[in-house]
C-alpha cells in the first residue's frame, strides 16, 4: 500500500494524458481525447492544524514547468486540481509534481471522450506516488488488436534519469527487441506505447502479446510508472510497484454469468519479481472468508501468470475453478509464494450498454489507517451521476473494528460509523446502495445528494481498502492509501 507523503517531501503524480489525442496505431483500441484531473487530500488527522499549502507543478516532456497551481487544503479536506482549470493548453502531455508542507494523498482520474467505445467515453484512476524508486514492476500489459497498453514513466529525482524497459512474456522470455531505452528530464515523463513495438505473438493469447515489464533506472535516479490499459469499449489504469511481497490480497474479484449472459469477470495477474521460479498457492474465498477453491502453480522467473474468472489463461484446472466459484461470485483471492510477487486485478463489466473496466494493485499485509482521497454521492434530480463503493478487507484471522469518517472538501466531518469485519472477510460501504453500512439512510441524509469529499478509516487490525468510483456509464478504481 502506498505510504503517505512525508513533510516537505513531494508527492509525484503522473499525468499520463492531459487534453491530448492518444494516438494509438490503427490496429489498437482508440479511446479518443484524454484529460486528467487530480484529487488531493490532506491526511493530517489534527483538525486544529493549519491548512496544507499545496503546489502543483505541471512538467512538459522536456522537463520544463509549464504551469504552477496553488491551493490551501484543510486537515482531512480535499481539493480537485482540474485539467480544465489548470491553464494548460490543448495538447499538453506531461507529468505533475505536488509538494506541500503537510502529508498528502492523491488520486488521478483520466477521462477520454470521442473514442470508439459504445458511447465514446471511458475513465480510469490511479494513485499518486509518495516517492520514486530505481526499479518499477508492472504486472499486466498487452499488445493485441482489441487490447493494448501504454507505460508512463516519470523521473521523480533531480537531473536526468536513464531508463531501460524490459518486456517478459507469460513464459518468462524476455523480448529480444528490447530493452527500450529512455532519457527522462527531471520532473518529466516519457510514454512507451506497446502498440508501436511489434512485440511477438504469444500463447496466451494467440492474437498478440501478453506479459509484464520491469523498468529500471540505470543511473540510480528514482522513477515512478503507471500503466494504462485500453480495450475497444473501456479503459483502466494502475500503479507499477517498486518491490514485491510473498503474500498478495485481491479483495474484490467477480465472476457473474447471469441468465446465460456474461455480466462481470476479471483477470488476476501475478508477476514473479525473482530470477528464480515462484511456487504459489492460490486461495479463493467468499466475502465471509470461507475457502471455495485452491490450487498450486509455478510462475517462471521474471514472468507473470493470469488467473481469470472467465477464460482459462494460466489456471491449472480452469473448469474446476469455475465450478467451485459458481456463476454469481463476488469473492477474494489470496496468493502466497516463496518468491516476491506483484499483482494486478483487471475487472470487466460487459453486459448491456454499461461496459466498463477498472484495475487495482494487489496488497500485502495492510495498514491500521486508510485514506480515501475521493468519495462521492452526486445526483442530478433523481438520477445518480457519481457514487462511491468503498471496500475494506481484513486479511488477518481476527476481527477488525473499523471506524469510517466522512469529510467534505472543507474538512468538515459529515458522518461516522463503526463496523466489525471478521478475519478473512471484506465489507463494502456504498453511498448509493449501502451494502454493509450499518444505517444507510442516515449516511445518505448526512451526505446529501451533492457530496464530494474524502474518507478516513481507523482500524484495530491491519486492513486494505479499495474505492470504486461509479459514473452513469463508467467506473474507475483506486487503492486506499495506508499508514
């Protein structure tokens, strides 16, 4: 889980696409024109403290600051740095660095319009980085006619960063056409578009390339990286990670085949960061923590395996898994290993006209304090335009008592409640449907129908968190920030 920003330390946020055309090649999905909005939360829990002085510097690809925007954010308050209010010109492509005198968390929301999806719009979200690292691992990438990826790499250090990008297929074979070399000025970012690389066809999938990436700085400069995934009808994004863990938790996994029609499914992509094979054990559990199925697998060195709830992928006995999960499963997955791993879950909703995708990174042990910088309950008349579905997962064996505090953007607490999550279980807190909220009506009345704010969660045991931001026809997921 991403750490909060230390005092006087910059929080680096990759702005992958801001007011520009994506420009993927004809054989790849085209999401259209993109813009990126940034939500910043002041995570100082001392409500009597002075407001955080926040500065956002927008860097172009040459490493020059094109615009600086300032705002004071109160304790546990939040603020939106919108692309439309940034003063940047159309066609800007670059990165942002956020600095403050207090601790921050942030989320970037990307919105595309005019693309080839059913209504021309898609969305995605990813977390800001509190610091960079000399190596970044990205578990899930593709270069296929109906699915492609881009990697944005930011220099989070001083001076220019020299970077190599290594590509590995699902069998651990490094692409002989690589690595790709990049020189990135201070504060700037460079993008690698997989649809332009002529990567070889692999099995799976048989119609293009699937694999993982290792990004390394060869001159010890710290970097950060984000992957954006594009399909014909939807898009998603996730953070690459600087290191791995021997336990991965995927708290929100779906397999929903309703009335002979696929509604939701997803792929759990697990990357072996070691130069030795990883022997993994996969535990599939329901929301109450009861194991439904398990299997063992070996992931080759420096490669990734996918365990999909619809397609066979790399699952050793997929039909047995599908039977055990059933056709209306909202579940969790825990992976244990003898080698360090990284993981990404790609969720696809494919029924009707509301096609959407989202991604999140798998977490390790968790934290006792979670921060959700962006939470919503917005309506236009009687129709919801945006709402939030928070999920808190307890990966331990003993119950966790969690308290959720809901703050508007001024830092005023609007509502709070406590809940108990059994060991191995997850609970959802939804601003539209309630889910495990003890008194949903009270929450709705307290937030009203024009709520934009943030949520702070304290817990008696280690927990991990996800936030699904739901629009009328889109979805974007980010990981909670933990401490």
